[in-house]
């Protein structure tokens, strides 16, 4: 009995430490005032499906199904802006049946969620060149953006047929077109930012990439200059509220100096 009783103090110490960690995590999550914009690279749908011996499209379907809850979680936490990397300019190189399935999935979810977005105050903005998409999808995108244009609870940006390099190039061209009498040497950082697809929105404070890969994949290259980058091995279809909380706790522990030093 003596040997068993001797473990009780250790148990209480461990329990107290666990409770302290929970309290710290709770306090950290309670303060997201400094977090204005989260960007997501939603990676791992195909691997999620392959692990279950399912077609890749099954992973995309599962991945798309969690976006709604993610947006609700961000609304609850008071995060005003979210950007999701849904389809890159490079993704056209994937098999035709997979691309077709992604287009159909995008169309289906837009039609299904537009009224919910309107009711919950979500403003939808699709960034990227949608002119290559099927006409019905283009029409549905325009309709969803129009219906939600005056919402102000959360800005939801969907990057579709988007490339960061292309975004910067188009911004430079747009500035030159707006200022034909000025030399390119007059272009400033703020000028360029005002012509990007995300103009008017804060740059992402936090980039979350699922699937464990450590690269930007041509996503928001200009806007992510000072973003904190959180990479998790969790595949996108498994990225739930608990995984989001882990990322937010990590972010709150970061010391953001933007090139300066703390004295």
C-alpha cells in the first residue's frame, strides 16, 4: 500500500500541470484580436482517399464538406477574414476527370451554401481567373458574390484558378494601365498592394498548410511576406475544430517583430 500511496502526489502534480496547460490554451484562444486574416492551403485530399482505398474524388468531397464548419468556427472566434486555396493555375495539369470533378464540386457547394452565407453575414469573393471555368460555374460565382456583397461578418476568399505570380503580374499591369503617364519606377509597394486580388483586405497573419508539405505552392506570394506559417501533417479532410485550435494556440505564442527587435 505504501508504494501505491506514494504515487498520489505525483498524480496531482501531473494533473495540475495538465490543467495549467488547458488554462493557458483556453486563455490563448480567448484572445484572437491580433488575428485578422487566416489563409489555408488545403492539402491532402488525395492522400486521405488513397489511405482508405478510395478514389481521389472521395477525398475532395470529404475536404469540401468541412469548409462550412471551418467558416463557422472562424466566425465564432471573431476572425474577420479567411482565404482558402481551392484550385491553382497549376492544377489544370491534373487528370481531366479529377479537374471535372473539382469543377462540379465547386458548383454544387456554391449553390448549396449561398443562402447560408448570406444569412450568416459571410461575404464571398472568388479570386483568380474564373474565365476558364464552365459558364454555369462562372454564373453561379457571380450570383453568390452579388448576393453576399454587403455582408460584413466574415470575408471568405476562395482562390480558384489562382497563382501568386500571376496576381503580382496583373497588379503591375493594372497599375500601369491606370497611370499610363508614369514610369514603372514610380510604382510603390502600397500601389501594387492596392491592385492585387486581395486589395482592401489585411495581409494574412497566419498561413495554415495541412498535409505536411513545407512550401507556398505559388499562393499569395506578395501577401504572405510577414505571415506566420503553421504546417501540420494532418490531412485537410481531418482538419477539424481541434486542429484549428492547435494552430491558434501556436500563433498566439509567436513573437511577431516584422523585422525589428524587442528591447
